[in-house]
C-alpha cells in the first residue's frame, strides 16, 4: 500500500522529528498523563473567546506527555487489532464493533502524532485551571468538565509550547470522525498522486456515507435490537485486513458509495488498514531515531507473540 509519499514525509518532518529528543520510559507512563500535564504543569494561561484557552507549558514536559499518549494509543490500537483478528469466532456484529474501536483508537493515535486531538477533562483536572487563574491572576473563571480539543499552536520566544484548548462537549466519537475528515482535507495540498487518490476516495466516503458514519454504524450494530437478526443470520461479513492490504487501492476504488451495510463496513475496513499502516510508519520513523520507545514497542511485540498474532505488514 503506497502510504509513504510526500504528505507522509511532510508529517514526519513537521511532527515526528521534533519529538525524537523527548520521551519517557514505560514504567513512568502513569506519571505523564497528557491531560494531567496540561492542567498541572502550567506556566501561563490566556482565556480566549468562548470556552477556549491558550496554555503555556514547558517544552520538555509537553513532549514527554505527548510521547506517553502516542505510546498508550499505539497500545490501545494494537490490543484492538489483536482482538479483531481473533473476532472471527465472535458474533458478526461484535466483530464489527471491535473493528470500529480499532479504527477509532488508530485515528486518535494519528491525532496525537499531529499534536492535536480530543481529551476529556475531569472535575479535578478542570479545577486545576480554575485554581491557577485565581492564584496567578486573581480571576475567578468557571471551567467546564468534559470533552476538549487541544492543538499545538507554536513555540514561543522563551522556548515553551503554546497549545489551544477548546471545549466541545459533544459526543467524542462523532467529533473524532468529523475531525478526521477535516484532517484528510488538510493533508491534500501536500500529497503526491497515490496519496491523493486514497484521500479523495476516503473523503468521498465521508461525504456519501455522512461524515460521522463510523460511529452511527457502530451504534446501529451494537445498541440496536434489530442487529440481533444480523447475528442470527450471519449477515455481517468479517473484514479481512490482510486481504485489503494486499490490494488496497483497487479495493478502495471498487467500493460502491450506495448507503448500505456491506459498503460502509468495507470502507471502514479500508480506513482501519490505512490508519494502522500510517501510524506504524510514523512510529518507525520515531523509533529509528530516538532512544525512547523501545520498551513500549517490546511490550507490544511480546503481547502479539503471546497471543499468536502477526502484525499487519
């Protein structure tokens, strides 16, 4: 699958290479929560319009926490991949739900590579921001608990990182797919021909199947009573990611955009395959250059061997 084109290398240069000097050991991961870091290791906060903020963080702290989150979502995606490979024996609808979560965590991991994504701030975490405002600026600010979107803005003159944090509050699954569609559009100007073909086809699917279709379909097959008939009659086909990988562009191009179950599931299978390969490629660029990540990667490899699962090549 032609994943590694101009857009891939642009992302590597812009986001992965600045990260290679930073990282943490696996046994320290509980101390480097990204959400805790951006709410407890704050240098300054600027309130923007609405429920949005600019937060200044020490560069070293930021990249350590970002590396931690990338590794943790690589873990989540890998566990879902292992569960999905073994889900042939599960009910068809539950197999799809596993595929959905594999795709969801892969998209989340991609966002972390891109220095952005959705995070949920707990009551304790949002309280830290309120306390900081009152202690440093003598200002009372009410910060909502819930889903936020964070995005790297810049490195300032002092060498610290500035991120924006915007309250969203809506369903994070729906927001994730809307953001992925937007991100693919953002990629297009840097794509070579093969990459553009792939992204244009995915964008067509988002448009035809509706942008948040993965989460809508997950709800339909997971929570809806009628889906039990699909299980009893074995109507939902298992998606073979290896087969998709062997003939990716041809298979993606052949997907009919008529809204029905097989077409949408086939599209999501291709999306999962693409995101897995893209993330693995970015992670290898990091691993080949950094002294960090080897312990995380070894733990994932051991897990795959223990569960007799082969990685997607």
